[in-house]
C-alpha cells in the first residue's frame, strides 16, 4: 500500500510538472554550445530564438564600482523631483497643458493626437491610476486570500506535492504568466537595488523622505520608515509586452496608450502574483516603479540586458516591455542573468541616440559617471538624461523603443536569422544590419489613422501570443 | 498560398533548365549543376525573404531587401545563362 501510494505521488508529481511545462510554455532551453561565461542556449518561447548565454557561477552582465555606487534615494528620480525641485518646477513647458492644446484648441483632430487616440491612452492608464488601489500594498486586502486561512495553515510546504524549490519556482513563474506577464524570472534580491529612502512628501514638506531598512526580521511599513526583513531575499521580475503597432505611432498618443496599458497590467499582475504567494503563507511585496530599481532586478533575473537607451532589452520583445516585481521570502531558485550581444550591438548601432527628439541618449561610450542628479553613478553603462526625456511631448514618446533594431516581431524567420547574426558580435556586420534596418523603413512613425484601420485580431502583438 | 507560388516559381525555373539542357543537348559539368543548384537555393531564399516582410506588413523592407538581394539573384542568373546554359552541345551536327 505504501509503495503504491509513493508511486502514485511520483506519477502525480511528474504529471503535474509536465502539465506546468506544457501549459506555461516554459520549455527547457536547448543547450547549443558552451562559452567561458556559461552555456549557450536557445528557446523560442523564452528568448524568441535568440542564442543566449546563461551566465554561470554568479557572473553578471554589468560592472559596479562599490566605492562609488550607493543605493538610490527615490527623491532624486525625475518623477519625484518634479514635485519638489525648483529647477524642475520652473522647467519650460511645466505649466503647458498639452492635452488642452491638442484636444480643445486642436478640436481633437491633431494628427496622432486625436480624441480617439487620447481616449485609448486615457483608458489604458485607468487601472494604474485607480485611487486607493490595493495593487502595491504590502499585506493582503483580498477577502478570498484571508478566507483561505493562510495565517492558520502556515507556510505551504512544496514537499507535500513532492515538489522542490526548482518546481516551486517554475510554478510561480507559471502563475505569473497565467496572470498576464509576458516574461517572468526570479533573482536573488540584491539590496543595492532597493531605494535607500522613500520619497513621502506632505503638503507642508515636499522634500520629506523616510528611510528604507533592509535586514533583521521586521516586515512593516510605518509613517516614518519601511522595514523589509533579510528573509525576503528573492524577487520575481515581471515583464509586460507593449503593443507593437501602438509603439510604432511614437511619439504619438498611441505610444502612450501602450505605455499606460503596460502600467495597468503591471499593477494588476503584480498584485495577483503577490496574492498567490500570500495564499501560500509567504510574504509578498509587489511593486511597479517604486520600492526598488526594476531594470537591474530584471537583468539579475535573466530577462534581458541593458541597452544604450537605458532600457531593458529582452530577447523576445526588445525594449518594448514594462517591468514590475514582487519581493518575497518564498524559497525559490534564482534564474541566471543572460547575454545575447546587446552591449556590442548598441556600441555600433546608435539609432536610438540619433533619433531621440530630446537628445537624451548618449552617443558616446559607456561611463561610470552619471549626467544628472537623477542618475545613480557607479555602474558602467550608458547614462541617459531623464529630465529631457520626461519633458518631451508630455511624456508620450517611445522613439527609442520604436527604432531599436531589437524591437521586431518574433513571428518571422527573417528576424530570427538576424538575431543569430547579432550573436556573432562582429562590428562591421552590426553596422550593415543597422543600415539595412533603417533602409527597410523600420523605426518610422505609423500614423494613428493607419493604426485604427487595421484589423485588431491580426495585430503583430496578438499573433506573437498565439 | 504565397508559399506555394514561391515553390512553383522555383520548380518552373528548374523545369525550364532541364528542358533547355535536353533540347539544346548541352554538356554541363558537375560544377555547372552545383552552381545552378546554389542559384536556385539563393533565389528561393530571396523570394521567401521578401514574402516574410510582406506578411509582416513591412512593405518598404520587402522592396529594399528584394531590390538588393533580387538584383544579385538576377546577376547570378545572367552569368549562369551566359556561361553555363549556353555552353557547348553534346553533338555538333
């Protein structure tokens, strides 16, 4: 009887894991070679056929100068500075009402800024801008989660289903994709990416900030400080694909609709993933742009590499993603960071820097020094100018995503062939591919009227998901 | 459907070559047949390349890539026609 029971459990485990693999589309990447940094792998589902190096032995695809690098204070992000920094408050155009100019004065028919375009944009942002939204709360606010009685049941033990940390990690990523993430990865939480202070302004004190403590065993958000225990040492990085054809309208209003839709999905999915973890009895701290820097977390979790445009470049969607994360104490296995030739390609490409309307992207080499107060120095990378980026066109520009050669559909073998060529890291070849990319008309703005004429069911983004 | 058309174009080209070789009783060396095979494969690649861009809706890419790689394909076929498919006949009667 005992033997039978064991066999049944084994069978159930294997059946369950097989279902997880098939259902999630998380196919095990095929190993196609070895490099000094780690194995070279390929997976259509995860990496859009890019040959990718999974970095082994704790190697990272970036360098940090520990003498210079410090945890960033959230008060210095451009979003926060707009509220307290006099220079930002008095910037040209700060008081300009672009919406009024386009909709009221322009009678809602300004090209690429029409009332129809604005409607799509405004509704896209609606979930992200819900007042009193529970999405990024530290504790559950769901009746269903409380009813499950996680507080009475205690922490879920994966061994009850004959699952180990590897299988649990796969299940969490499966749940993340189920809830709407386009990509999911897991990293060891590097406390360096947590904000050192949280900007928490009051009407009287616009500069007010509170310290963010990591360590110990306190998990609490008070009026005067945030506390996250060292047991919360894993982070689930989530990426959300933005609509290919809406981004193609950049710097038009539809690009902002794609951005807003990403933000709304970030909030909704991060919340659901956090609730899923809470139902299993573990702590979960969901976050969008807040709490910690999303891009380095996503890089650590193996979702992509950093590009010249300061954005995460993923193999499957290029820079056309938005990011969220969930910090947890659930025992999970971290993924490996990846490299697939982005740095080498960005060195010669320059398309984003040349086409940036606000000249916010560096045309030089990677540096250790930041350019403005909103940069965090001490990492060897291309620093962008966040202020001029923010100020351009009412923050609805995505030109650096539109014209990035990594922003291509996954459904055609032509792009997959070129992805293989990028992996070769041959500079003259990269330059030729960039020239061909431009000559082929990629990176040009698609008029919003053209967008609206297209059949939504045949969109490239939709096809990619099939 | 477009894929079938591409296949038909390649098969028609191959058929035309075989018929021409038979009718003109041409003597083609092994190297010549290898060149013809490579040219056919390259033509297939160019047509599929253009087709992929058309399916994606990238008209300009189809035109540019078709223009560059198609020009090379035409050049290759002109050379093959001149130096391989108008070569010596088996019988001079």
